C-alpha cells in the first residue's frame, strides 16, 4: 500500500473566523442576552435540587471558574425564593430556670424586633414605675401596719411573760449574751452571795421558779424566728402585690401590642412572673442610680446588667413590610463560627463570662428557611467547618457552640443554647477534582449532596451559539456601562473565545476571561476617545495581555536566538528532531521547541529513556517511550530477537517532562538513527503515537505551532519550514494572524499526519514503505527496510558475539 504524501493545510482550516455581518442586532433579531447559554444540563440539575422537597437533596455545582456558576446559582435561587414564604424570626431569651441553657424562640416574621423593642420599653417603664410605687404613701402605710402588727405581737408576748414572772418575783434581764431570768427580793435582783444566805427551802423554791420561767422564756424566744418569717412573708406578699399592679398592667400592654405572636406570649408570661418575684431588682437599680446635677437618664435602664435577663437577643429578623420570600445567603468566609454562630465572652474581674445576649448568628441561621451558597474549597480549608456543616444538615438543627471550648483552648463559663430547627438547601460550588475527592474520601458526602450540577466548559460553534454569545456580551457591556461593541470587534472577541476553548469548532463558556478582554479593550477605546469598542481595541487587548505574561517565553526565545539553547531550523541531521512542548506560567501558555536526540547500537533490546532514568520524566512520558518499544518490536525483524540498545533524551532540558505528545518525534528520531537517514531540521513535529504507529491528538496545538513559528521568524522564514501535527487536531486550530499571514504568503506550512510513516517520509524525504509482495518484505531502500536491515544486523552481531563467547568458554556455538 502506497501512502499519499500529506499536504499542507489550506488557510481556512488554520483559523475559524466569525462573520461580523451575522452579529448585528438586526441580523440576530433578538434583544435579550442576559441568560446563560449552553448550560442546560447544569441548570436542569440546579432546578431539581432547588425544587425537590426532600431535605438531603443538597447541590454540588461543579465546573471551571468563569463559566457563570455563581451567577446562575444566585439567579435561580433568588427566583425560587420568591415562591416561598418568609421564614420565622429567630431569637434567644433567658431561661429563668437555668440561665446556662438559653431558650430559642421561633416567631412570626417581623415579630422578633418588635418583641425586643417592647421589652426595652417595658424595662424602662417599670424601672420608674416600680420604685415610685414602693415609695408611695399606700405602700408605706401597708408596710407600717405589717411592721406594727408583728412588733406588737412580739412586745405582747414579752410583756405577758414579764408580767407573770414579776408576779412570782422573777425578773427578765437583757445581757450581752441574750435574755435571762433572775430572782427578785424587795424589787432588786438577788445576788449570788445573798442567794447563798437564804434557807435551803427558799433556795429550792427560787431555783424551781427560775428553771420554769427560763423554759418559758425559751419558748417565747423560739416563736420569734417564726414571727419574723411570717413578717417577711407578709412583706414579700405585699411587695409582690404592689409589683404585680405595675407589671401586670405593663406586660398586658405589651401582649396587646404584639397580638397573637405565639412564643412571644409565653415569654412575656414568664417575664411577668419573674418580675413579680424579683421587684428588688428594680429597687436596687433605682438605689444605684447616681444623683447630682446630671443624673442618669431613667429611659436607659435596659442597659444596666441587672435587666439583661429580660432582653431579647434577635438572631434573625425580617421586616414586616418586606416582600415575602425565602433568604438567599452567600457566605464568602465559611469559618466554623460564621457558619453555625458563636458565643462571645466578656472579661469581668479577670474572668471570661457570657450570657444569652452574647450569642451571635451564623450563615445557617440567616439562611434558615431558604438557601445557603458556599465555596466548597473554602469550607474544607477552614478547621471544623465541614464537620459542623455536615452535622447541622444531618441533624436538621443548628447547635451553636464555642470553637475554643470544643478544642479545649481554655475552660470558662459557657452556654448550652437550645438547638434551632434547620430547614435549608445548601449549594456548594467547586471544581470537578474536589467533587471526585469528596466522593472517594467522605462517605457522608453523597448522602447529603445528592445532586450534581455540572457546568459545561465549551459549546458547539455554530450560528446560533455565536449569536447567543454575542447577545450575552452586548448585555454585559450595557449592564456594566461599557461602550457599545462594534460588530467586527464582537466577531474578534468570539474568535478569541474559540481560541480559549482550544478548539476551532467550539466556543468557550468561560465568560470571565472573555469579558476581561472586553473591559481592557473598552479602556483602550476610551483612551482614544472612541464612541465604541473596535476590532483594533480587542486585538490590542489580546496582544497586551500576552505581552504582560510573556517574560519567560521571551527569555526562552532569546536563549534560542543566541544559540544558548540549541535548536536548528535548517539543514539535516541523523537521529535529531525538533519536538514541541507547551509550558504554562500563571495561566499563560506558550510553545517551545526542544531538540530530541536518539542514539542506537547493538544490545539486549533495551530502550533507555534518560528523562525517566534521572527522574525528570513523568509517568505519561515514560508510558509514551514504552509504547515506542512496543512499536519497534512488533513492526521490524519479527523472526529475530530484538537486539537494540537505544537512548532517548530531551537535550538541554533541566526540568520535569510530562505527557506523551513527543512520542511521535521520539520515534522519528529513533527511526532516523536506525536507518541512518537525515532528518530535516526546518520541520518540527508534535503528536503521540500508539503501538500501531498511528498518530494521536495532543493538547496545546496552537501554542506549539506558534512557538516554532516564532523561532523561524526570528531567523528568517524560508518557505520550507513547517510543523507536523496530528490530523485529529485540525479542528482545534485557531492560530494567530501572524501565522496565518505567513501561510497565506507561502512562507510557512502546517501539515497534518495520521501515521509515523507519513511523518518519517516527510522529514527524511525517503518513502517509509509498506510490507508487500509474496515474501512480505519492505521495498528496497525505503525507511522501514533500512530500519529492519539495521535491526537484523544488530541481531546477527549479537549472535556472533554470543557464539564467540561460548567458544571461548569451551561450549557449543549458539
């Protein structure tokens, strides 16, 4: 079979060009380009995840940056949020039974702030009303009556005891140690000396009286604490009754103001009971209020620590006049605290203390009843944030805890707030590698995030997609107050989109880089006082963008121009070929030619990849070299042992090499070394090869062609210089104008190839040759025949050497 010599590609296949006349608004006949294009699959998944009612159908949105993922998510969520009712307000209030466990309140939308304000007014009003009530004549009169009543009871009891004792000549004495009784004679107390002189009978009578009245005195005194308790109880009841007058009326007003507000009514009832039980709080605050020419304003009593127990800590509140919708929260910094909230502490007397008013909400609180959008990589990079998010989704509740307490940084007074029921749809936005990693490493992930919304990177290039993209870019310019974009500038921008897609048959859906070019071009247009963005502005923006990032590329090209890096662009050499590679720095890609050399001799069938031997070659590059060995051993001298020792290397390569796109060039160098045929140095080649010798597509084809072209341009274009590319890469071509202009002028060529035979024939000028005839041999003097003959020679040399070695050892020849 005779292989036809491949022909250089015509100009129209080197670059797709958009027709500006098809992009005018009149030609398109459409006036809206605000929506995303080409993302039907991702948008359908988004809508499913948003609309489905089951709680564990959270979403993971995957795709590269710049494809409009965040914009699409926010637009759809905001649209769906309008269909849902506004969720409840959330607040924390004091637990009067156990202050360490604050109570969570779910209140109708708009009620939390009203309750908070009402409690401020209640405390401020009662801070005046209750002290005034306790200073009133009515209170003082009733208090005096109670005091007098209990005073009279005590006095009467003591008077009765004193009277009975005196009737029997016993006196009641007050001493520093308390009350005691003593005998009396002639109206004076009998002293010990006098008592001892009395007859024994009289002493016995006196002792009996003293013992009896001492016992009665103890009984009278024992009743005093009980009377005091009754007195205190009466006073407390009076205080509660007086406080209740003020509190009941004011709390009643608050309940009327709030109406039927569910949990707020219960809270106000509990506040009422606590205020009635503790009126001394208001009295204490009044007593501590400073006097003087500038007394403290009584209307700020709610700021005093004593009354913090009655305040309302609003976590999430919705205005009563706001349109009904669910919240859409985008958290840009999803730390542990910013996700589930935090408990703050304040320093008092050298200790850290807290209470329910220091509980702060997180993104989950704000998004409760709606949607929460998070960047997946940021969530995973924050300590404990991912675990806290998963736990909240699993438990369907928000348990606010202190991160410091969780990691035991310090021990201090903390809280155990009520968990808040959670109803939220979480949307994570990340890349595909992160999604795959979570699927493999986190067993909970797929249980909690059941919907994957995958955004496309490219879209088929046709009139409809170009029109949609044109409308989208025009809408972007209008929305961002940019100058209008001329049709030819828009066509240039769409061509650049295909260039970004690395495919002439597609356009990139990464709108971000395209709009960056548009904004830079608009800057140049304004600087030149243009009324619209022209094609020349787009072209300048592209050139300037590349120039800003091309320092490394220019350094490499300078080294090649100065022969520091040895690259030939003319002449012929055996076993030496110009391969092409792509380098990327900071998002800027450029092609670089590399000299690949091959050396061969008789051996044991070993093909040495020097890059792999010194650990500079990656696994894909090593795979490509091993494929070459498979091709050689199954193509040539099949009836003889493979007796080759060969080495391959990228000359002057001091960094890592990865990928198999140079395997075709390496095979051509090997075939040249084996056939001893010279290779043209004015041709560079790229492409991977399989074990059947077929050339396969590679990446970065545009940059590779331009990299060799720029070197040839520096040294002078001869018209014979060319780049061989896989035919499968023809559709990917979107070459710069400097290359297409040279091709049009006949000074440079791009030639597609499908097999290594085509490549070696083009580069050596000798037909590759195919097996034929009755004996299945290659035609005489073709490349493959010369290679096979050289390999047979190696095999015979190896056999001869083996025979001589065996004879020297006294053995039989092999």
